[in-house]
């Protein structure tokens, strides 16, 4: 019995895309170098692997 669930990666991409539109909708930046720097700092470091590793680092082993 195999049930196909939703594509979580497509969902993640949609959520990040929507947030990007929302976060950048408040101002208009005309200088290309500033836009590139903003995009690198705000959206360039978004990597799922890093998020998963960060979550696991917070877990501690306890008594079973």
C-alpha cells in the first residue's frame, strides 16, 4: 500500500517564494549592487541541509 503525499520540496519553494515577494514588496531598490547584496544575505544562504543539521544539533541524548 503506497500513498503518494504532497511534494514537500515544492511546498517549501512556494512558501519561500511567497515570503520573498512579501519581504521585498515594501521598498524599491534601484541600485543593482545593493539588490544583489540583499538577495545574497537574505535568500542566498537558505539551504535545507543546513536547516536540518541545525535542528539535529539542538537535540540531546537522554535516558531511554
